[in-house]
């Protein structure tokens, strides 16, 4: 299972990697991955900030694990993670990591799982604020009706990830 570490370091390291979803901005501190951000994430910064340190070597394990995932060879990630968020968001993000590869859950199921059955909307908001896309599988959360609902990277990317996990053929993703 993924390890959530405490926030102590202020240096942000970054690299960009290619993926079937398009370029991904990876961020980390001294010890853990803090972001996997797609260019369509509306609420997230998608360019490195001044003062960030480019360090591709720091992300070698993450790059390899993401490549294995996109090739259908990895179903779980084994990386240290450190996401900035509220205690409630951390509860939701931890619950997301329990959704097995190839399965989906509704917002209400996640709310019930964390002991807050009336908090479906709040779960949706926390899910949408997940800064570590793909690795913390927010794409595995769908509407109660089974319909695909919002995804920071866009619904075509969500569909691509769910189809990948279902073992379906992967068409090229059109740039949103």
C-alpha cells in the first residue's frame, strides 16, 4: 500500500513525462510524490513554478510504474505519496486507494466507506481536488447511476483510464 508521509520539506522537484493521457507534470519533495497533473486539470498548475528544481532522476520509479500501468502491466502503485490537503480530503484520497484496479465506486459508496454517508457532494469535491491523478485513482469514481461524471483531466481521459483497466483496446486520445 502507498505510504503517506508528513509535510516537512519546502523544495519542490519536478519533471514532465509523456503518457497516453498527454504530458504529465510530476512533482515531489525530498521524500514523496506530491503531484501528477494533466494539462486539462483546471484547478491545478500545469507548468513548473520559479524556484522549482527540475530533477528527472528523482522520478525514475514513478515514471517506470506509470509506464507499466499504461502498458497494462501494473495494477497497483508502490510509491511514497504526500498530497497537500485537508484531513477530510486525505480521508477521501485514502479511500480511493482501496478501489481495486478495474473496479469503480460511486461518490455515495466512498462517503459511506469513510463513515459519512450524507457527504457524497463533499466526496465529489475532494475527489476533484486529488493532486496525484492516476496513482490515487480518482478516475475510478462514477455517479450513482453508473454514468461517468466530472474528471479534472476531462471525461475522455477518464474513459481511457477505465477502458485500460477493463482491458479494452486503447485508441489514441484526442487532445482536449
